[in-house]
C-alpha cells in the first residue's frame, strides 16, 4: 500500500513536513478535515478543523497546539477535539462568538448567590478589564491563559488605602482567582460553548502546597493576645471565631435575625456548604445576644465602627496589625482562628462527624487535615495503658 503523502497522524510524519503557511489536511469524513499548520521546524505547530456545509460554505476553527501533551498523543487529542467541535456545530452550536468574559458572566448568573458574588468580584478585577476577557472562547489558547496567569502573579497587593504595596500576592490568593476562571471555563465546556479544555487544563493548574493557613496554629493564649490587641469593633468578631469553627465569611454574613436567644440556636444561612443550625452554650450565646440587642432582624449581627458589616477587605489590615502587636506566628490570618478551633475540638476528643457539622464541611475534609490529631491521642492512650501494666 503506498504511503500517504503529507501525513499528519504521527509525530514522525509531522516532523518530515516542509514548513508553510497553509495547513496540511487529514480527511475525517465527507466535508470534514483536521489540519496541521507547520510554520517552522522548531515550533510545535497548530491544529485546526474545517467543514463544508451543504451550501458549500466552509468554516474553519483553531484547536490550539496541544504542546502540553507528548508529540505522539497530539493527533488523537486534536482529532477528538475536532470531532467534538464538528458534532457541536452539527447541532447548531456556537461559531465562536462568545468571549471569555461572556463565559464568566454566564457562570455568575447560574452560580449559587454566595459563589457568584465572590466570582463576580474576582472577574471584575482580573478578567473583564484584562485582554483575556475579550478573547473568543473557541480561539482561546494555552499561551493566552498562561500570559493571563503571569499577569495575575505579577500584580501587586493593594493596601487598604487602595495603593499598591511592594508585597507579592500569596500563592493561595492567586489559586483562588484562578479557581473562579477555571470554574467558568469548565461550565462553558459543559455547555458546549467550547470543545476542549486544552487551553486552560494545565495553565490554570493550582500551585501545590500554596495554602499554608492550616500550618499556623494559634493557642488559646495566642487568641487572647490577638483579641486584646485588636480594635474594639473587631474584638467581638474575633472572640466568637476563637470558639466556634465558622468560616469568617459565613460569620460576617450573619444577620441579627439569624440568632434566637430563647433556644440559643444560630441559623447560618450563607456559607460555602449551605445553610445549617447549631446550638451554642450559654457563655458564647451571651455574646450573640449582646450583638443582636436592639437590632432589626435584617441588620448585620457583628459590625465595624460605623455600622457596616465586616468583610475580608475590612478586617485584613486590622488583624495583620493586631497579630504583629501580639507577636503572633508569621502567617496569622483570620482563617487561622477557624483552624485553631477545629484543632482544639478534634484534640479534645470530639468526634470528627460532629466537628464537620459544626464547621460546615465534609467529614472527608476534616479527616484529611485533622485525623492525625486523633491518632496522636490514641497513641497517648496506648502509652498510658502500657504504663499502667508496667510497660515503660
């Protein structure tokens, strides 16, 4: 059987091609072709797909380079992406007019209120006014997303006075911004507005070991010093977070009507994992009763000076200043209080299922990060038993 001229289905065949501006085409089916464009000997090349409809109109679409995959796998990946696009177009799908910003707006519209609000704030800061927001989804490339990530990483931290500081953004903060864009693009993929995640699958991969919040444990003494050093309007907020494993954002979202002083029940309505009710002991309950006193049900439960609700921008610098004044471990943030209370509860022997319910997270997540504390207690118990029977 004679060799196929200008084959593109193997890495060896593509290496032998002569660079040129026009693509080399591989027929997939009648009127449908997968193309490979080779501009130079050293470049990885780019893939595209074209089809001709019954009226003779030809439509072409860029698929990207797939250069994050081994050369021997690129043809299969490109072929799969081409077939997905062709199937999509055959069902009356998008011709690529939607932009990255459009995908982000659609994601916000369909997300849960809390998730959507957080994502919208990130998109306003990092996507809508950035060049990536104007790019068509169907033309988005790995290189485009990598350039956006580098701009994100290079952006300065904005101080409370809205001025740029010399401090670099943390990897965990960058991960959270990337997570929102990745979620929006994945939603666009599910909606078939784009046929492949090749442009962002690797480019938006989170940095490993970026979140060090759980590495900072604040002892009860640390927490008392932090509260003492904090501004008066922040003290009640910190006091409650030092005893209850709530997320700071869920705490800030509480309204006066969410607290029932008669039953001592707290109705947590806005949290990452949904609404839940928890019953509080008398000492902590008194703090909530005092905070809700003379307030309308819809008023924020814990407020800063001036009556506005707390948020991460409002507490960021006061808690940094208080942590420095109290000489607390480096990396102390508001979330450190949640980690400390969960740590203390698990260490005290509270079963992890109960801790997970109070914290508003999954049992698997608590087990992943805190199971070693129960193992330490078990080891100590075995040692105590051993000593009681004469084993030293």
